[in-house]
């Protein structure tokens, strides 16, 4: 179970700003914590773009943290209702 949850609003609409907020939030996480990065201005109409961004972040996180951080993606255009959300969201979990 997670001890603490954090929410970060990335109001800028560029991939660079999302990357910045993800790395800043991820660096602050300790074991058992998670963070939700909400990006309402980035790729709302383009799930593939958002997914590619998330894949690049996930790949780096796994290598840099020796698989101790995981990433989940939620998006309005995701096909499964379980992962649909009103905005593009990346959740980082520190295991």
C-alpha cells in the first residue's frame, strides 16, 4: 500500500514541461509513495503522442532506478474504461 500520494498540475502544453514535472516529482518520491502528474493542456486529443512520451519516461525510470519505480498512464482516449480519465495523467510509483 502507498503511504503518501502527491498531485502535480502541469498546466503548460509541451512535452518538455511534462518531462520536467515528472522528473521533479519522481526525484522527491520515497519508497511507498506515488505521484499523479496531471497534464490537462498536453496531448488531450492525441493518445499516441502521450503514450510515446510515457514510454520514454518509463524506460528511463526503469533503467535509472533498477526497476524500483513504475509508471501508469491514464488518458481520455484510452480504450479501457479502467485507464480513462478526463485529462492526460502519469502516475509514478516508487516501490
